[in-house]
């Protein structure tokens, strides 16, 4: 009995002194495990006489029960202590500002925003959005758009051509098979006319590429072009569409436009469009003032382009226009350097970007 009493004291002291659950588990295994000290005592009961078993049995089982209860109590104490320590280490300073959710901290790039705005404007007028590949053939990018052989736009210093193939017919203008990065989104108009019958009413936003780089030009930039093909379309329709779309985009009640004669290979007659504005020190206001700002080019689709796309110019006619998305974004939102659009500066994007859930609508306002 003296040995059992001493063992009980040693084991209970070990339980009480356990610093963590791992140390407590070690005490349990040393006492109650397969080869533990209490388990060894229980195994001796079968060899005892009945009288000895009556004395030793209750003592050993009592030791087992006391030890189990002590281990459970100590385990609860250690768990409560660990929870208190965790809570003390994970305190929240309620005086700190609340962190904004990802939907609030993310930003939409101004180019994406302006494309969405233009899509909303022209969708309200019944236009669909057409897209095409960035890598085009010489035929779609130049020949079918009535660019003559030797036109400056076909030169290497203005157009990014892919390496020539061994086939001599891959020379620019020779069969039109040489590949290049499109210099405008007009090939999308060609693909649209080749792929469907009139009436056609589409806008074509997308990336374009030219060998140029300065404060207002980059090798890759964005354009949006519009195309209408029908039997009765004319310049009056074009003028109305441009006036209404500019009023909606710049969010002004009135826009005065000036149409000047110009030349583009794919339109005849060709026009450049200026809009009335007032230039301030850090901004340009439209719909007022005495200055004029060129904003886009347009015209009636050239009969040769219609023929190249399989249309009879005596039956169908149409008009087209195009403008730089990057440029009108700069004008509307007061940005001064086009190169910043492509530098991936998060600080710039946080300043000029738009909240992800502020979708542009004509009813609710295009810009937040």
C-alpha cells in the first residue's frame, strides 16, 4: 500500500507540473499506457490471493480513477490557459479604420472604363460590338481598305511586320499574305462586311499598333471605330450619331461640331471633326468656349471598299468613323501623359481608376 501511495503522489505531482498538453500526455502514457506503471499493477491482480485482491484491487483501481480525473482536469486548465494567451495575442484595436473589402480596393483601368462607356452609348443606339484579331494580313489591313501600293502607311517605319516568309508572294501587297500587327481596327469592319449581309451597325474597339512613341503616342494604343452599311445611310445620319455620342460621352447638354474636308483611303468623301471647347490651365471643357479640338475622322465608305467586301456600291452605301480611346480618356478625365496608361503604376491606377461595381449606364450616369 505504501508503494501505491507513493506512486499516486508521484503521478499526481507529474500531472500538476505538466506545462502543456504534450507533457501531460507523456505522464498519461507513463502511467496508463500499455507499459505504464498503473497498468503493470493491474496486471498483478490475477496472481494475488482472493484476500490480497480484495485489498489491492480497490487501491489500484482507485489510483487509476484519481489519475484519470486529475489528467482531465489539468487538460481543461491547459486549454483555458492557451485560449487566454491566444486571445491576448489576437486583440483587435477597435480604433483602427475598417479595412475595405476587395471590391472597394480594386480599380478598373480608365481604358476599360471608357470602352464600357462607349459600349453603353452605342448599344443604346442599336450598335453591336465587333472584334477581330490583333495579328492581321496585309490584305485585310491595307488592300481591301483601298490603300494603294507604295502608300506610306505600308512602310516598315510605320507598321510592325512579322518576319517575311520564303514565299516571295508574302511581300507587302503581293497577295496580301504577309502578317502584321494591325495599324487600326478597320480590318474588323472588313471582316464584319465579309461575314454578314447589310444592314450593318457595329462599333469595333480594340488594340492597334504603330511604330511611334512620345507623350501623346505609344507603340500600342486603343481605337474605336464605327460602321453603318445600309441602302439609305448618309452623312446626315453620321453627323447625328457623332453629336449624340459625344454629348453622352462628355456628359454635356450641347456639342458644337465642325466638319473639315480631309483624305482617308477608305472613305470618300472624308472628313475630320473638331468639337468646340474652352481650354483652361489644367482642363478642357466641351460645349463652351471659342477653341476647337480635333477629335475624330470619318466619312462615307469608299465604293472600292464596298466592292472588295462583296457589296454593290450602287445598292449599298455606308459611313464609318474612328477615334483614339486613349485620347478621349485623357480629355475626359484630365490625364496629361499617355505613357502612364501602360506603366502599371498602382498609385496612378488608384488615383485615376474606377471602382469595380460602378458600371457605366446612360440612366445612372457614365462616370461615377
